[in-house]
């Protein structure tokens, strides 16, 4: 038996009963499933990582509702394609579903072209995105859609998918396949069913010439994947590996590595806003107060990229990446908020001290809200030794300045203000 399509496509479920994962959305009592089964499908945005079932969910919806169904990819479609679907939907006078994959790649004008048809109910939009729709979908369109978040598949769900794939390939080959170890397959999948199936398919195909039972272990999986990385990545999964290499190059203060991986992304047609947004995060997470200008430059980069796009914006991306890579580093802000979260988890939501509470009403003032609060600007150097933490954790230090020049200055400032209270 010769397979005419990739294993991942061959295994695409056709009903909720075959669909693995996302039970919070499509379980028997889940809101989305009830809406679909009741025929009251809202326009929606499906937001989640790759390979978790966004496209599959859209196709299942189309089969269940038996409505005209059109699919567009934002990578190679534009306003003309959207209008053509809307015209057909209007002429047919049937409730039409339009599925747009990677909707985050549509620009504002392309998204605007959907608004009227969605609002009037001419089309029911299902958009799929790996990016936060709050940033990537225009507010008027987002307000007309329900946003459903899909999660990475857990190990148990991935193993169920693997078991089904094993059965299909055993039938195809007429041979037994023994998955003796699954850890490597699960690890390389990263919670992505498509990556899991691509990896499993490659490993099994590598053993077609052998006799007898096919035995799969972690060592074989890693050998095959490393030898066939380009084929394994045939559906674009390296997107996340390359952005990871880009971020780690900047974090590691190597502008050469940063520019190389940036060029790889530009050549691959990566969304420049995606790149700029990742640099914004790095500017705060990995540089922070070691160089506050990094966040300002990254913010300006993001705004400039939005205004001019490719090809000119690659110069701005390059300038920013080099600056961030060449900047002193600190993750003190990241550690401070993590420490604060850990404290809250340990001690719960402690009461706000009365002196720090807002007192907009007479009653609140009478019971002590805001009483004894010391207004810093009434004191020398605009500072007074007030207590700003709940009494149960008074004196706890969350922010620890690091050894770069800028944060050494911050440490001296805080030590001068607070003396020995926080140990600065």
C-alpha cells in the first residue's frame, strides 16, 4: 500500500469523536461544541501554537454544519480573494463559512475588507493564528469574534496520536512496529501533533528496507531526525527554532549570530512585526535597567516596522538587533517579578496597608483609609521612609540590581534611600 499523502494529513480527524485534545473547547459539555452542534456558530479566532488542531477544528465545523465553506491562506491571499468569497456568499444567500489560516499575516486593509460581511452575517469567519490576536487582529474585527485558545497537546494526547499512527503504518507495511521508547518523539514534537507525525513517519520510513519487526527507540529517533532535519521541517516548523537562535544570539551578546538568524528569517518571509515584537520582549527581559534605552529603541523599531514594512524595514530590524546584542545585559526585572509571584503564592493576597489605600468616600476616610500616608514630595529629596509592603512581608527584597554600570548606580541610589532595610 502506497501512501498518497503525508501521514499527518491522512490522520486528520473528521469528527469530534476522533479529535484528540482541546477538551475545554470540544468536550461533550464544552461551550464551543454545544454552539456548533446547535448550529449557532459565531465568528471566531482560534489562537494557539502550531500543530494543535486549529485547521482541523475548522474543517470539522464545515462538515458538521454542511454550509458553503471557503478557505484562504493569509500568506498568499489578499483583498481580491476575500471580496470574491463575499460576493459568492452574497449571491448564494446561504450562511457561508470563511476560514483564514494565519490571519495575523493580513494587514489592516485586508482585515478591514472582512468587517462589513462579518458584521452583517454574510460570512462566518474562522481565523487561525499562532500570534496573540490582541496585537495582530484589528480591534473592530476582534470585537466581532469570539477568541478560543488552543493549548499544546500533553504527553498523554500525543501518545494516543502516536498509537493511531502506529496502527496505520503497521497496516500499510504489513509489519509490526514496536515503539520501545517514546521520549525522544515526544520531546522533538514540542506538543505539536504534526511534528510528532512527521518525525514518526521519517523514522519508520528509514527502516523500510530492514527485515522483520521495526523497533523504535530514542537513539534511532534522534539519529534519523538529525540526518533529515530539512525534510522533517518540510511544513515550516523551523520557524520557532530560528527565532529561538535569534533571541539567544542577542541574549549572548553576539551581533553576528543575531544578524545571521535575522537574515534567515527575512529571506524566509517572516512577518517583520513578529521579529520586532520578540526584540521588544528581549529588551526588557534580558537587558532591562542595564540599558533602559534598549526598550525605547525596540519600541520605536516595532512602530517603524508597522509603518514601512519590507523591504526597507530590514535595515531597522538589523540596527535594533545589533544594538540589543551589543548592549549590557540584566534579567533583574524578570527575576523581580518572578520573586514577587513566588511570594504571593506562598503568602496569599495580603491586605493593603491602610495608609496606602485609596479613600474616595467619607466613610473610608473615617475608618482609616489613607490615614498617616506620607506624601514623598513633601520631604527632602522627594523621599520618606514609608512602608509599602504588607506588614507580614515588610522588608522583603524582590529586586536585586546586577553588576552592570547602570544597575550599580541604581543600587547606590536605593542604598542611600533605604539604608540597610533591603540589604542594598
